[in-house]
C-alpha cells in the first residue's frame, strides 16, 4: 500500500502534495503529544479500540488481496485510529482525531482523474459563452474551441482539479 501511495504521489499530478500530508500529520500529532503527555497521569488503554483495529485489518487484508489499494489505504487509517484507541485510550483518540483524519488527504481518490476531461470541457464551454457575450464568433466542439483566426484545445490540465484537491488539503489544515 505504501509503495502504491508513493507511486501515485510521484506519478499523479493531482496528488503531488501527498508526501507532505503524513509529515504534517506526524508533526501535528507530535505537537499534541508534547502538550498532552504532562496532563496525563496514566495512559488508560481501551479494549474497545480492538473493534476498529480488527475491522480495519480485515478490510486491509481483503483489499490487498483484491489489489484495491484505495480501500487498503483507507483501512490503514482505521488501523492507526484503532491502535491509538486501544493503546492510549479514548482521550488520546479524541486528542489525535485531526492528525489521523488529515491522513485522508494523502490518498488519491479514484474518481478525480476521470473527472478532469468533463470539467475541462465545462471550462471551455463557459469560457466560450463569456467570449460570445463580447461579440466574438466562437464555436465549441467538445474540448476544441474554434475562433475566427485560431483553434484551441482545452486540456485536462485546465479543469482546475489539481488546484481544488491541493486547496482542499490546505483548507483542512488551516
């Protein structure tokens, strides 16, 4: 799963921010740990944490057998939450909920890349409508835009998804 994540981070332009997410999450957890540890007289493990830990392990192993790395990545986060809950207790899980939940932003969503072409076409159509309002004759055929003296093709990069995915991660952090 980690090899798949690293490959996606390096090869998928929409998730080039992926390697930063676990580092930021670890930094946030470390900061919370330093503030939380002196407050605790004794760490109180909670056996209820074995439920999400066991369920996460089952889903993780099944997803690995099916080569469903997206599901395995999500299960990995559930396993981390279950470990924190089991080993450190409910108070610790509540305390570290954001750093653990923030890890979701490192996982490439399977529907992002297929959305880029339709969104690029929508971008082209909306841009053409604005140009038409200015009185310029323009025709749109899918991703191709025809002006009187130029032909343009709106690529998947123009969908805005790369910015949206990265900005969603940044907004969650802020």
